């Protein structure tokens, strides 16, 4: 019997069919250019911009969200990125500066070749984000977003977790989404901070769909219990697929929602070790 089974396993048609079945297991779940948030390399850019960009290129990354490093103009940084086949699709701006001079952010975005400007923090007393903070943000975001739309740029608010403070029958994040003008204000989902703030990224994608235009891909260490501070130690940021975030389902729904750009952001202090693992994980996912 053993000899018969061995002979069956070694026959060429059987081996070929087995190989074919694995090859046809499914199409890649990711169909987007793999991007990176430049904050991932916050410790490297100040030391050597060119070497850092070469590292990013070597990983096969072709899309970036970020701004010009200190001491370099937007045009100079864009040129270095272009030479390495890296497009800067999005950049960011601080809340106060965006309120004060949204056109400055527009001009910097255009100089970088970016189509999106995101804001990642609303000023508030840490751990005590409240309705007044949300109301002011709504007013400011609608005004900033209109200026940007009038000048060909899409404005996005990037959640940081503290916005999921309970409010009425939902959260203050729900309040912000419902009270901002969809024509002027879109959103960037940071999946780690969404999870850390006690929200469900999958449920939010189902609920708000195309209000989301951008996404930060990152994973939260298993066993970590989040809170509403918008902060967690860097060691809690683990390679994609090793944490508690449901990345495959998020990517399926993000694709359906029409997310335009996906940026891996690694906030650990082990980005050179973790980034290749995260990229390999994304490439391994099948529909």
C-alpha cells in the first residue's frame, strides 16, 4: 500500500495538478502601489536623505506621503524621489499652520506633486478630546478644505484614536464626519489608531465608505489594550500581520470603498527590520 501511494505521489500529472491548484488559489489582494509614510524613516532622513530614499526604492516602494526634509526645498525633494521612481501623492500639515495659511500648504503640495494634504492632530487636552474641540475642527476643516478644493487639492483628516470618545449615539468621530462637507473634507484611516481608540476599522469602512480616500497601514501588538490618548509606546507597533488588526478584511473593504493610496507607516524603532516583513505580508494576501 505504501509503495502504491508513493508511486501515485511521484507521478508527473499529480504534481502538476497540485502546483496548478496552488497557483490558482487567488488573485493578490493588493492591487495598489505600495506606499510609505515618510515618518517611518524619521530617524534616517536627517542623517542622509539620498541613502534613505535608496533604501525605500530598494524595497520596491513607489508611492510616498511626506514633505521635504529639513534644509531641502519641495522641488529638490521631488526631483530626488522622481529619479528613484517614487511619487509623492500626499503630504501633511499641522493644524495651526493650516488654519493660519491653507494656501501655503496648497503651494507646498503642488511643488511636491501631491494631490492630498492631511492633518493628523486636532489640538486638545491629551486624553480629554471633547465636543468643543470637535466643533472647532469641523468649522476649520470645512474652511481649509474649501480653499484646497478650489485649488485642486483634496484635504483629509487622519484619525488618531482620541476622536472615538462616546458622543450621543456614536462618537465624536461620527460627529466630525457628519458635520464636515463631503465636498471639502475627506478622511485618511490610520488602522492602528482606529483600533487603539476602541473603534472597528471594518465597521467604519462599511459605514463611511468613500469618505475615506487614504489609509495608513500599521499593526498593533496583540494583547495591547488601547485608550483615548492617541499614543502608545513604539514597541507596540509591529509588522503587518503580526498584530491584532484585521488587515485582510480591511483591505477588501478599502478596495470596495475606493481608497486611493495606502501608506505603510512603521512607528517602531525597528523600521529596517519590520518594513520588509510588512511588505512581504501585504504581497502574500489573496482575495
